[in-house]
C-alpha cells in the first residue's frame, strides 16, 4: 500500500501557540524543522495537545530550545517517528514575535 506523505508549514510564528497541524487520523510525524528568521537568538517550543481522560494535556517535543539567528533545529532524526491520533494538535511557539518558521512532514493515515 502506498504511503500518503503530507507537509505543513508556518512562517513568522510568534509568542502565541499556533496550530501547525490537527490530525484527522492516525498519523506519523517524520520531521519537524524549526528555523529562526530573525537576527537574534530565539527560544522555541513545540508540543502536542491531546485529549485524555479529564481534559486535554500538552506534551512537549521540545521546550525553550535556543535557535541562533539564521539557524535551524531538526526535532526528529535518525528514523524516529512520533505517532499522533485523530484530534491531536501539533503547536509551535517562540519567545519573540514573528520569529519562527516551522516545516513538518507527516505520513497520513497510518495503519493501526
């Protein structure tokens, strides 16, 4: 069976948590790249908000990660994957306004 690869991107993410992707099936995140588009070091967060018994919870992939001016950070490497389920929301945030570019690659609708 062929895999359905999808990609999601955001530019100029700032100090409010911003939705990168909301899963509508069982998906596997295969890459998240963060890039600092400013001239100063920033700190970035990426987390997944998932529904659990009693409400939703945030699960951090990375928190307060420094990224130098013009630099980037790959969060998933070496063949690792992160599985998300329907309704899970991947979010990104920076400590600086309009400073973060996010690119995420996903295998959509993986078999369970």
